[in-house]
C-alpha cells in the first residue's frame, strides 16, 4: 500500500480535491464507477505521480495505507450507503475512516456513523467552494469521531483555503502545483457525528439568502433606475470594495459584464431564464428552523423566492392579469444606490444572525458545543459565502462566545443604526413600486420583530384560547401559569376568568 488517502467519485469536485491533495504531497488512490473517467483523469494529471488509479474497489482499498482514510464524493443520498457497503466488501476494516464529503443531510450522517460503527469510522465533512475551491482551497467543515479527526486533520489543514493571520483575508495565490504556504486554514473540528454536515447545511442556507439579497438589489436598481447590466456591474464592483466585500458580490460584478456569447449585442444575464433551481440544502435549513422553532424567516424566504421564480409559465400568465404600479423613481440616483447598498448590508446582518441563531439551537438539540468564532473563521476563505464581513462576525463571537444574537453585538448594532433608515426607505420603495423584495422585507420584519418588547401575540393567544381553549399566560402572573376564559362565543355562556392550573 502506497497511497496516503483514497478518493471515490471523480466528478468535478472529486477530481479537483484529489489534485489539491496531490499538490500537497499526498499520494491519492482514486476510483470511479466508470473506469474510463478514472483513466482519463489519471492520464491528464500534470505533473504525474500523485495519483494511483484503481480499476476496482478491492485494489483501491488495498492500495491505501492503514488506518485508511477514504473520501467519498458521490451524490448525496442512497449512493453514500451503497458505496460504503461496497467498501466493506472490498476490505475496509473497523479502524478505517470513511469520510462523506458531499452535501449530506446531517441526520443521515448521525445514522450512518451508528449503523456502520462496527465496520468503519464513518465521518462527515462539509466542503464548500465549488470547483475552484476544491482545487485550490475549499472551506472544510468536519464532524465525527474526534480520534478519527486526528488522522484527517493534517490533510484537511493542508488542502483547505488559507486566510491571512492578521487581516483575515483569503490568500488567493494558489496555482496548479503551487499551493499556498502559511496562513490560517479554513477548517476546524466542529463536533461529533453530524456536526460538520449541519454547519455546511446552514452555510448553504445563508448562501441562499445572500444570493437572494444580491438579486433583490439588482432588480431594484434595474427597475427603479433603469440601470443596465454593465452599469450594475460597476455598482457591485464598488460595493465589493467596502463592507460588502465578498465572493458573491465579486462574481455578480463579473456576471453582469459578461457579453452574451450567442447574440452579437447584449449581456448574458439578460438572456438567462429567470427560473431558479435548487438541490435542497436551503430547504433543509428552513425545515430544520421550523422544526426547532427558530425564526430563520429570511432563509426560508430565499427558498420560497426560488420556488416562486420556478413557476415561470404561471407568472407569465399572471403578469397579464394582475396589475400593480409601474416602477419609477424621481429622486437622486446616487442616493438610491447608496440606500440599496445599506438595505443589502442590514439584511445580510439579519440573515447571518438567523443562521447563527439556528446553530445555537441545534447544538442544544444534538449535544454539540459549537465555537461560533471558529465557525465564522472557517467561513472567511474558500467557501461560497466568504466575505470580509465574516471577520467581524468572528470578532463578535470572540468578544462574547455566548452572544445570544449577532444583532446584539455592539459592532453590528451600530452598523444597523447607521443604515436602517435607508433600509426602511428601500423596503418602502419596493412596496410602493410593486417590486418583489421578499428577502429585504423579511429581514426588516425579523429585525423589527426581534427588537419589539411587545408583539401582537397577546391577541393571537387570546384567539387560540377563544376557539380552542388553548390557554394563555398573563403579564401579571408568573411565566408558565396557564389561564383560560370561557369566551362569549354564541352558544356559550360567559363566565369569569378561570385561573389556570
Ligand atoms: C458550496 C455550495 C455547493 C452547492 C451549490 C448548489 O458551498 O460549494 O453550497 O455545495 O451544491 O451551491 O446548491 P443549489 O443547487 O441548492 O443552489
């Protein structure tokens, strides 16, 4: 056995991660269900030497040094179980570590770790950063048996993205064969069983809302100011130099200036069909938020915005029948651009507050102990949501590791105070001009709801008690004491307050 690590699944992510490991001096055994793909990949490797191509799983397993470290990068779902079981038949032993690096549901990882415990150490690790990330440095979110982590740690730390120790900015100078040397790796052990995949899922939920917010800024500016793609590209370019500096803003700048490759004139973005796809991680985040009773409303809103966009044909028909105001703006152009920037920034703070609030709750539910500064730290480079802003989140959780909500941190509170009047203006403009901006609006509703000492849930509780005798609590009684009134619904005699048990 000569390989330091094995990798199964040579689609884009698998190939790039294998090359990344090879660049760092690891000898990587590679296997793919379709042998031709493996052969082509190994033959095209340049410079050669780091990869051991295997045509069957027996040879693959035999070629890896013990305890074996085997990364699976196949489609999340039943394929993970199928491959794991095939590995057992091919000779994987109880001390070997099988790492699922896909976007698996964290509860599946918890289940798999238990189910396969007698046959291997099953480990889960989120990997973010797409193709380029996998090749030159992704953000890696490992969770599982701590002893297994000790074996994986050197590899994970080597291949992960690096940020500058002083500034926290991603170091983006890697090229094939020349990995980044030094810097702080964007990976840290997150906890046992499904902790890594859970954090990756929340990362994706935040990714959904981050993207949706950018799309809303784009639609507001194009509808209210009639700005065209290249002009908008410049706006995003400017934003990328300030607090909003992030990978997603940067790619938006690039996307908006891309000419259409088919037509001689125009920009590609204007020819892209406005029907969003999704593979489910944003939905999982939202479902989990609902299950745990955590108000991640903007994350869910971003998922629903994709769902609404996907009803393309229905929307086209509805657009002929359902009337609303025609967008227009007579105010100062630069002021509006600045206001939209502020709305985006404030909404983004709320989106991250929701994602981190969700993780706070999940750790109680699953007995994990998350280090939120460390989570923010590994999001600073490599992943899709990497942003200058993550350094500020890291600072906030370093100041107070038990911070209840990001909004309560002094820095973020101050940022919102500075920008909230513009945020409100933009939300009002969206409403009066008939432009759908669900993420901006829901983030503002989250902010205003969260800071409200009193919400109208008093009336809601009274309604529940009225029709269903669901009881209510009183402001002048201890929490938990239930009251019920026989409300004067027709057919029911009124009686006085009945103090609850
Ligand atoms: C990442 C991404 C990635 C995800 C895509 C597509 O962190 O690298 O989150 O894992 O698969 O972004 O997700 P959707 O198809 O759901 O948009």
